[in-house]
C-alpha cells in the first residue's frame, strides 16, 4: 500500500525550521550553552550571539538593534504593549482603539483591559478587511492613549494601510502599535517609513523556531516591564534568554531579508494559481479578502465553499495528506464562526464553509495541483450528502 502524499498548506499557522537556521542553532544547545548574563568567556560569547541576532532582526525591519526586545512570541508582545501602555498612561486616559478583525492576542487583551476600567473602540472593516483612516479619525477621543491595528490579517491576508493609520494617530499625539506577526518576512517593513511606535513579531512564522518572538519599541517610547526579575532585555523582560531560539530567530530574519522578493514571487504565483483553479473548477466558491492581490499576504487564499462545513473539508483533506485551516490556528478548536469573516460580511449560513490555504517556500506547483484535484473530490462528495 502506497504512503499518502503529504502537502502542507497552512504556513500562516506555522512554518518548518529551515536547515540553515537549525544548523546555526544546534551549537547553542550543546557546546555554546552559556548564560548571556554571565561575565566569563562562555557567557560573553552567548551574549554576543544574542546581540548578533538582535541586529539581524532589526535590519529586517529597518530598526536600530537597541529598539528590538526578545520575548516568548507575538502573543506576549501584543499583551506586553497593550497592558504596559495602559498601565503607564492610565492617568492620561483609558480609551484604546483597535479593529474588529485583530488576532485574539489583541482582542482578549482588550477584553481584559475593559474589565479593569478601560474603554475599547473596535473599528469596522470593509468587505475586503481594510480599516479606514477616516474611521480611525472619527473614533479618536481626548482620552485615547493607544491605537493597535494589525499589519496583515491572519485569516484573509489583508495588508492594512499602516503608514496612513499611524499618521492619523500621531496627528493627535497618540501611540500606535501594529501586530506584524503575519507581515514579517512576507511584506517589506521599514519602521521608520511606517512611523510606528511599537511592533510585534514572531520567529516561527518565518521558518525560525517556536517560542521566540520580539517587539520593536521606538527610541523615546518607554513602557513598563512585563516580566519582573533580572535585568535581561535592558531591564524590560526578565528571565534567562532562550539562547538557541534567539540565534534561530536571527538566522531566520537574515534569510527572510535576503530572500524576500524571491519568497513573495514564489508564493504569490502559486497562490494565484491555486485560487484560479479552485474558483474556475469548483462551483459555488467565493474568495474572501482583497481582490487586489498586491494588498494581500503573498501566500494567503481564503475561500468559502457554499453548502459544505469547513471542518468536514479539513478532515477529508487531512485523510488525503493535506493540511489546511478553517481559520487561525489559535481559534481552530472553537465552534464559533470566524470573527474576521463575520466582520467582512460573509453570509452566516456559509461562513463555516471557509478554508484558509497558505503556501510557503516549500510548496510546489505539483502540490497545488494535488490539492485542487483532492478539493474537487471533497466538494463533490460533501455536497452529495449535505443536509445544509
């Protein structure tokens, strides 16, 4: 019996660690294992490795190394910014603005802050998922202290007008944060041009290790410590550094910068091929997200298959060796309809039939053909038995 072919189509959930990255990490698990806070040679060598990685990540986003702080991942960075800014500026105001389609790391933190006396405005989006700078302008109040809008949506791939949104916030003297977990390594980023105050990002979305992430904090913007203890990360985030993880993040960032245009071209061409085949060859399908693919994550394709349940699609595709998502991985165990698709106005009766496909560096045209051929069989089978 032949082994089932395996095709990974969920690169927005996570990515494999590239061999070049792993090769640089391995020595820091074994012979170069020193604590970066130690003052003897092996500790100083570890400290140098951390600072090299900091410079690599900083270079990818156009920042100074001293503006990059390492932590446990994008969710921690989101929590850190929102909670710390809220705590530091609570005497100035208790109003925060975000959008209806943010990652749950933002939405749940906002919910936490609302339970502690803060008010949050959730900006609507249009049918393609874009936040309007005019809507942001109208939502700003005298007591607004922070605006947080994600750079690239994790479900439908919308690339938000971050530069314009940040300009609106700054016109009113308000700090601006962007969750850039899906943007890093997928779209060009220059924090100076964007003029953002804070940015969150994660290693495992750019072919680096899980459990490592970071935050950009512009010079002059100082927020409180999130984890208390030692003096690591310039006294802002205590705890012995995840040395091998940080080295891996740095290596992945350097690769991402070097390969950015090649990566974008490869992914967008395969994504377009996937969408074109599905929409032409499978009846009753609708693409969600931006129609202008230059304003979309290069690997993202979110498609609603009418009269089918998404989880049934996922399970049947999985039996054929294909990994896809019914939404963001962080909420995949929830039976609630996607808050992102709800916000852009997808019909509630069909919202559960939406699948997110995301391609990456290891995806091939043959993979796409296999996925589409299997998807055609799945759609035909499920529609033949559906009671919807």
